[in-house]
C-alpha cells in the first residue's frame, strides 16, 4: 500500500513554496520597518511550557497538542513510567510560548533597555479535526514584543499587520478587524466569575462543552457555535462594563492611536480568543469572501502581560500576533488574487550534438558560478526537444552550442521572447544576461 501524507497536512510543492517565501519575505520586510528582527525557536518544547503558558483548560492544550516521545522514552511510557519534565515534549501548537521562553532564557529583555521585537515564521501543530482552512500542520508568521506595556506597542503592531495584509493583496473591503480588551489580573477574575455564574444559571439550556467550560474556562462559551448557547451568551455580562480604570485607559489609548492612523476596527466585547495568556488588548482579523469556507480568521493576537511570569521568568509585559498562512492563501485565491507564480530560468544551454555536451555542462557551471540560473539537457534529447524543455522551464534565453560555435569559443544566443539570435562569446555570457 502506498503511504500517503498524514491527515491534515499539506505538501508545499515548489509552486506553493514560492508563494510561501514571498508571503514570509513580505511580512518580514513590513515588520522590520517597525524594528522587528527574525528569530527561530525549536519546533518542540517541554510540554509544561505550553501547559503553563497557554493554559491547561484551553482546547489547544487539553485536546490538540501533539506529544513527542523520543525512542528510549517510549519504552518507559509503555511500561507505565512517568517521564521527567524535561523529557515530556510537545510539538509547538503556536509560536508565542517558545519565543517568550527564548527571550527569558537568553536574557534579551534588560532593565531599562528598549523593548525586544522579534518575528518568526514556521509550522505549528494542532490535532484538530481537519477541514478547509483548518490543518494539523499549518504555518504562521508572527511577532512578539516584550518589555513595554504602552498601548502604542499594541497599536503599532496592529497597524503593521494591516499594512501587511494590504501589501500581500487581501482586499481591504473584505477584511474586518475585531478589537476588544480582556482586562487584567485586577478586573478579569471578577468578570470571569460573573460569566461562570451566568452560564451556571442557564446550564440546563447549554451544551455539555459549555457546562464543562463554566468552571475551567467560562469565557470560551462566547465562541460556542451551538444556536442555544449563542442565544444565551448574547445576553451574558460583557467585559466592557467590567474593565478596571487602567485597562479601560489602555484600551481607549490603543483606539486613539488606531483612529489617528485611519485604521478601521469593530469593537467586539465577546472576542475572547482561544488562549489563556491574553490580557487587555485582543484582536482578530476576519475575512468575508465568498468561497473562503467557515474558517474566516486570518490572524489575531493581543497583549500578554502575565505570560513571562507564568512560565517562570521575570514579570515582563508582552504583545504579539500570528497570521495563518494557509487561510490567507485561501482568502487571496477566493478574492481572485494570483498566488501561483512559475519559476524562471535565465539560460538554457542546448547542445546541437553529443560532442558538445561536456562543453555545455562546463559552460553551465561557469554561468551558475557567475550567479545565473542555468539548465542543460541531461538526457541526450534532440535539439528540438531541448527547445521544448527550455520553453517549459520559461528560460529567458537559449544558448545553442554546436561544433562550430564551440570551435570559436562562442554560442548562438537566442532570445525566447524577441525571437532574435546572435553569436556571443562564452566568456561574455554572464554580462549579456
Ligand atoms: P491562534 O494561534 O489560534 O491565535 O491563530 C492565529 C491564526 O493562525 C488564525 O487566525 C488562523 O489564521 C491560523 N490558524 C490557527 N489554527 C489553524 C489551523 N488548525 N489550521 C490553519 N490555520 C490555523
């Protein structure tokens, strides 16, 4: 039986890979303008990092984490032995916890120093039920800024994110930026209790998931898609009325900055996002384009002032967001934006007969060393078939090398678009291209 790719994963074939590169390069270019620098952290971390950072009661940690067991430890697990914390590993379900861990471990935030601004791109893993726009291995581009609690950091991040979406081609009119404040350690506990009590008061009409959530993670009930739960949650207490003075002030100032930059947003007091670590600002970008499917969130994030402390580091405020690559690609395709691009090759060296093949090979190497992308025939094709291949590879020029050209140290250089041809010295080829 042929083995196929695991459920919920995708191969990034060369065409997709080209777009993925463009996507990441564009994001990094936009974010670098605000001082963000690239970083890469391990694809797996100690499970405890995610449990403590993201929160045990979140769906991501409680249901969707892929745990990794190294060969030797598998025997221990099968024998019922408990692994030490450092051997309990999980594939990263998101990027923030790892980057925050790296910032803490490497002491990047210094007393009185400027905020640390990092950006990353790569695969994330969640054991979700796969559907269009929801994968088990997907790709995110994200940023994290640690060491400053000013609302200007939140606004700066949101603005550069919206600039990125525009730059990559998501139509502005199809995007919706939802904004909320989730409060902080001062005001959220009381609000959380109020929502829990509200759910418990209506539990007979709510689904089992929401009833379970009431104690562990009541705010998640706002995300429930069941009609009855939605109706009941529509009248639940709202965070907006429960914010303390500092949170309210922070939220107002974020909005003032966004207004000043002409960024349109919609306040949504029920936006809670799935991860436990958020404090104050949270936001999500949704797209509304026919053919997009039900997974409309193309990115989101917020402030996480308690996360560093939660994972054992010094109390350090943080802000970040992540963009879903696959969903953006679906959105762009639904909007009719071209994401596929063919590769191009600078030069195809075609040999007229077998006797010039070795010379064509050497010439190709010389041109590659000079920085050109060059292809030659490796299969003894006829000249006609080499031209067909050059066409398929979208070669800009074809250098025809026959015994006569070879004797003069030259090639016949044909321009595939202009259909012109001229004799060019082999040593001049790199400059001519
Ligand atoms: P989150 O880390 O949950 O805040 O997600 C940030 C973004 O990543 C979302 O807005 C989605 O675009 C994307 N995303 C999250 N989970 C998945 C998934 N399972 N498959 C594809 N994209 C995802």
